[in-house]
C-alpha cells in the first residue's frame, strides 16, 4: 500500500537495488545475519563520496506540524525553493499490530517535495544489532515508491555505530548505494571521548570503537551530537550520529547539525516520524 504527494520535479526511474544480495532477509539464521552484516561493512564506504555540495544540505526553518506534515510542492515553481539543491529523504516508521508503516519524506532546500509510504508485514521480533532484518525490507518498500531521486538518506537508527559496523543506515545505504547517515537516540555500542550529560547545543564528541565493536580500537565510528538544549536546564540528551554509506563520521555530524532546525531531531526524520504516525492513525480509523 502506498500513497504519494509530490510535484513533478526531478523524476527518476525506479530506485534500483545496487546490491540485491544485501537485501535483509528475515528468514536467515542469527549467524547468517551477522555474517551478512560483516559483508555489508566490508562493502560500505565510510568516507565522503557523494556528488552534491554538503554545505547545501540544510534546513533553515522547521515545518509547523499543527495541521500535519505539509503537502509536497513542486520546487520548479515554489517561491524561494532552489530546484538544484540536494534532495534529502528522511525515513521513519510507525507500528501496527503485525505490520509497520514506513514513511519517506523528501526535502529540497527545506521544502517537502514528496511524501510517500508503504505498509509491510513484520515477520521477526526486534533483536539488538539485527534491526535491519526486521525493518530494512519495509524501509526498502517505502523508498521504492519515491519518484524523486534522493541524494542523501537520513535514518532513525545507527549506521557505523554498530557491533559489526552495519546498522540499518549502512545496510540499506549499501544495498541502494545511496549516501546515508544514521541518527539514533541512544548509544548502541562504542565509547564517547567525553561525558555526554548536560552539554550545550552544538557540542559533540567522537564515539570510538571498543571491545564490542568489530573494528580496531579507537576507530571513530560516529559522534555524540547535542542538537538542542534548554538554556536553564540542560536536560536534553544528545543524538548519536554515524555514517551509513559514502559519508564520513565528521561530515555526518555536520550534516545532521545543519538539518536540525530548532528541534532535537533532524527535520527529515522529524517529518517522516510525523507522517508515519498520520498514516497509522488513518489506517486505524478506517
């Protein structure tokens, strides 16, 4: 089941799988899943390898969600929207009893240019470190319905900050060969260089591989990044941001910083989260 709302800008052919052998298969054994993740980590590029200007990826003002996620506009005819700016797609999910709504919201120069979703069955429970095998297929279902070509994907989950350096942002990013970053609300593994509590907005510290990560000790696998903070009571916890594919750890931190428009979450995943919830409510009321 899909729904779209988009302008006609930058149409593309189907978002093809670059590495179909990496599509997450929930029928694999635990050991086979871990082995596949090691192959994905080997195939991933944790360095900047993208064709767009990273400085052009930014959101200046957050959308007002009072009436829901804004309808998509055609960037070719929308005042103040640069139709040549990179397209950033945020991905998030909302869960039904035995299925999941995977939402993809594409932004260009801060404006929504497409919102789409897929509803997919869930076949296995959540297993720490194997999230992609539960939710990666449904995410690919949603991304496959996009009609605009994304330059960058932002995932609600980890990339390289993962036991085998292959979180969901890396898994899906490598399968599609799409530049991608992961933004997690909690730290799955690795050690921060500095304590993360009560830090000011804009602060960051590297997250390094430790014993639980299959990488040389000390490897920077991501950053803790304080995207928002209250001036009189530093109660907001940082985000844990890491490269998925074709982006470095340092650039991931900078990209996320420019995509957070006054809220804790970057705008693409903030809108995808809200849109997934909208679709879920509509399905429940049907």
